[in-house]
C-alpha cells in the first residue's frame, strides 16, 4: 500500500500509503503541489478473494481517498491512469471486459474511481491504456472513450490488421501494446494541459503512425468528445 513519488528539480520525495493512510495525511503530502498523477493499481496474485479485496482497497478506495485529498488541497489538475474497457458496463456484454474483470473485479473498481473523479469538481484527465509491452510495438494512437474495446462494430477504425510482438485484443487486430515509457509520455503531455481537461484518453499503438501524432490529436476536440463515458 506504500507508494513513493519522486520529482525532478530539487522537489521533495513523499511516501504515501493509499490503503492505510487517511485523507488528511494524503492531503498534507500534496502541500505545494499543482497536479496529482495517480498510477496506483493492485498486483494480482490470481487468488479470487485476495485479489478482490486488494483491488477494492487500492484501485477503488485508495484512489478515491487520493481524489478527496486533492479536492481538499485545491489541486489544479488530477490525472488518473485507469484501463481500457472501464467505460463499458456488464450490460454491454463485452467478453474482453468480462475476462479482465475476473482479476479482482478490476474493471468495476477502476470505474468507481473514475466516476468519483469525474464528479469531484476537479479538473481531470483519465488515461486508459491497454496491455503493456517491454519493447515498443509502434507509436501512440489516441481515441475517445470506448474506442478500443474489441468490438468489430463499435471500435475506432485505425487501419488494417497488424502483426505485433505483443498483440492487443482488438477484434480487428489493428492495434498493438504500449510500453510504460509511452504511457509516461502521454501523462507528461497532459499534466496541467488545458487541452486535456475533462477528457478520457484511450491509448494504444500502431507502427506506421507518426511519433508525435497524438499531440495533434490532443487539440482535436471533436475527436475526443464523441460519447465520453
């Protein structure tokens, strides 16, 4: 439950406990900060009840405590790293969502955290990556909420099928996995960026896309505001 945050420029390193820490202790750790980036997530042990309990404490309750602390602290911008498929509901009947949710109910828990942030009154950005790869499979592609769910009827059309070393679950096979460094690049680009306020960004990769295409996509308000959920 203990997480460290380190920043450059001589700023202070802080240690927080999302599971056991109080809202007040979390608020105090934010003194002097302008933005909060929450990348917290439980590590599954593939034990049903154990994973469900830990996921609830970290991805849901812990994140919501951090959101409340940020609200009380007057944080200017809150960036939440979530997951693809959290914009769907069980009623959508999406098999990928159902399979992912077997890991501690992670889709349900992350969705509750998303909703808490969206209704907090904070300026926010939600970033939803898919699976991660240790090696780069392509450059970043950004879509609106529910752009990449594995549905042939509903997903964004980003191009023909690909052969990826780390293939993604898209029904068309048209997207690849991201590296953690690419996710960090997106986060660095949206923090305190007014173009990203109030937006849900779903991110995947394709090899032929320009390396900085996502920066152009960030200014395309029509592209991002289609049916945010």
